C-alpha cells in the first residue's frame, strides 16, 4: 500500500498570507495526486488533480506542484473561507487511492 | 448540478448487516464509475470501494473485502453498499462519490454522507 504523509498537521496562518502544505508518498505516484478541501460538517471538495490541474470552479489562488513522491499545495493569499482541512490523495495505485492524514489550516 | 444523496446509515450491533444507498442526479449516471469513501469520527478519509459504470467490475479495500458488496442500478440512478459482518472499526460517515471519468480513480463530487455506527 502506498502511504501518504502530510505536513504539518496544523498550519496557523493569518488572512492574506501564503500557505504551503506538503504531501509525501512512500513510493512514486508520478503525477497521480489530488488535493481536497474539507470544512467542518461538509463533504470533501476536489481542488487539484494531476498534481497541478485545478478542478472546475477552483480559484486561481490554489495551486499544486510536484511529481514522484513530493507534492505541494499552495494557497497564495488565504481568504476566510479557506480555513479548513486539506487532504492529498494518490490514485496511481488505481483504484485503491490512499489519502494523507490531513493538514488543518487555522487562523493565526 | 451534480447531487449525491446517501441514506441508510443507522446504529447496528457488531456482526450485523446494513445496506447503504446513494441517489444520484445532475449527470449521466451510467457514464461514470462510482466510489464509496468513509471517514471515522474525527479521522481522515479511507477509500472503501469502486464500481465500474456498468457494474461489471468492482474493487474493495482490504479492510472490507469479503464483507462489503458494492452494486448499482443504472435504471434508478442509484448506488448501493451492502455491509455484512460489521465491526466497531467500520463506524464512520460513508460518502458516495462520482468518479471523474476515464477510469481516473479520482472522486470529484461527493455526497454529504450517511453515518454508520457499529455498537452494542
């Protein structure tokens, strides 16, 4: 099984600042990496797939990068609605996609 | 607008059975594979199962293989998860999710989930 590890567990950021979230795979997943946002009491929302392609309707302040085992989600200027938990998911080992444990982005 | 509405979650005793349903609308249901993903209380996401667009192929996480069965009825735009031999560790919010397509393995739209609690 491919294990996905996210860091940090919690990220404290002020509104308007940049947030950088990391995701590492235990083996190469090529560019088969997605990012999701989950707010309390809500379902996950797909943000990024293919490591760097924004999903439909996702604002340009969200960007993804990386390939192989190291990936990054960057939120360029945090808005109040961006405070949430973010998960990475590999789908290289189709169909058994595995998720990271999540990074909580909280208001500093 | 894609809509996925899960139902069927209840409190069930260990060893019991349960069938979850997911009603889909807003897209051509039989064009897409469908997933079940679960989230234990306060925990992260765990992929559970996938079914192909026509129901001909099914896949399971090792943690549920042999106990859970995924199925679909394209005439009713509905997805199902039959859960047998339930354990305490199956307690979770169960989401159905549409696959992005082309065999991607990416759940792109999710329902709000239905809560399954396994407890005596």
